């Protein structure tokens, strides 16, 4: 029984680990290109990462920029596709 319970716990934790592993930091090559997209949107700063979750709307994943400060002084969350096209800019 103890062995079965241990295997069940491991089986439940593995998918959570895999899901978390899909997000990764932005590389040194990607960062300046994303900053250019931010500037074009009238924003700067924020936390950048690549979200590797593949869905119907983002089959190749997407970049996420959280808490970017924009020209109006407010914080926004932006999503950018892998080809560096701005997809969304939402008030945080």
C-alpha cells in the first residue's frame, strides 16, 4: 500500500514539473529584440519569459512580458509571438 501511494504521488507530481518546465527565461539574443517590440508599443521594463505552452492560438509558444510600464504610466502585460509580432497588450 505504501509503495502504491508513493507511486501515485510521483505520478501526480511529474506532470506539474513538466508543465512548469515549458516556461524559460529569455535568451541574450531574444532580449534586445523584445525590447524593440516594447519600445514600438510605447513601453519599457517588465519581466520577460518564453511560454512554451502550445495551444491553438499559439502553436509555437509565445513571449510574455509582465508589468511593463507604458507611456500612460500604467502597467501592462504583453504577449508576443515567436516572430516578434505583438499579439496582446492588456492593462495589468
